[in-house]
C-alpha cells in the first residue's frame, strides 16, 4: 500500500503503518519544527508543504493507493472560535477533497475533533462528506477514543474512511467490526492491538493521572486516585496540562511521557532544532496536534483485512 500523508505533523500514520510494510510516497507539512522531525526520520521522502498548493505538486493520479490526513481542527473544536468552514483552517478539509479528486486513491482516511460533527449545526461535516461522495467515494465514519486502544489517554476523534466505488460495505467494515453491528461493542486494544510503545505514566510510583488548574488540583497528594487515564493532550494545554500525582508529590509530564501517551517511540520528537535540543513547548505542540499511533495502527490493520476479502 502506497500512501500520501497530508497535514502530516510528526507522522503518526507512518509509525503506525510501518509494521504493515506500507510505503509513504510524500508528506505535506508547513510547521518548521514538525517538518524537521519528518526530515530527521524520513530523509528520503519529499515534503510538499502547503496543502492548498496541491495542484502544483509533482504527483499524478494513481501514484497513491491511500490518502490520509488530519486537517487543522481549531476551527471545529469547541475550545476554539468555531469558525467552521469559514475559517481558512477549516477550508483545508476541502483541499483534502480536491487532492483526493486529483489522485483518485482507492482509500481515504480523514481525522478530526468530535466538534466537527456539530460545527454549523452539522452542515460543515455534511458538506465535507458530500464533496467526497461526488468524487465517487463510499464513506463511513466513527468516533474512536484512544483509551480503548491500549493508551492511558482519553482522546476522542472522528475518523472518516472512504473507498472508491459504490460498495459502502468496504469502508463500513473497516470502522465497524461485525460484532458491533449486533449491539455488542467489539473489544479493542486487547492483546495484539498494542504494537506501539505505550505506558501508564507514573505507574511505577503508584501515580494517578490528574488535570492541573492553578489553585485547584483535582487530586491532592495523598488522596485516592481520581482516574486511570489522562485527559486529551492538546497542542497548547496551558493551565490544563495533565500532571501525575503520587502520595508524595505532583509533577508535570515529561516530553517522553507525552510521546508514550500518543504511542510514539521514546524521543521521537527529540531532534536537533536550531543547533540544540527542542524545548518542551515545541515537542508538546507537535504531539498535541498528532493523531494517536495505536488508533491509526488498528485502522491500517482493518484496511488490510478488508482488502484481503
């Protein structure tokens, strides 16, 4: 499977799909630090940059079997200004569709925040789906939470899977296991699903996940654990940055722990930046914007399964 990744970030898709033997033909990323991470790990794969310039990219129809991307979510997030498709970042969703129309890949995978479902009373999401249907794709979508895939982070995201052609059963079979169609939620994240490096942060010290707000700790040192999962890692968490609490102290997460919660190998984002190691804030932003590796790994396995039917 050859794939083109747009709004690539630090390439959760490539980390997730490497065990499948899939091959990236190109990336598209404009953020300087995230582009540096891509160049460090994938020096021979071109980065085409700005997605809005896709018509000028040196790539032809049929060169990729799959198009994947998580276009910017800020315009749809309930934490943002909810500009929707009127926001330039929201309009990148249609650039994604335009690129799909140019390449006509067999599969498409698109990810975004749950807020996209209610943006403009749902009309934005409907318009995005309609643009893909008009290109000849059958679609399915589902909200998946990374905590169901072996990570210690609650991260709910909308995933749209499309397959070229009128057979709606193929994308549906990727996102909906047979058991779930009979009212029995399918088991996920069990043995064999945890290919990525994940860990419960602080478990060795009896720590529990907490959210930190100035003057208001949701769990005080010495109290019982409040939750077994960390809240969603954000690119700019500010005062909501998750912490670890033990009976003796409370501390913030390290960059390596952020990587583990997103399913990346240790030090994936620790690349030389402007002659020195990157700051925590740079790595936090890159990781908070990323997809979750174990979720993407599961989707890749499901596509392989459906392709084999």
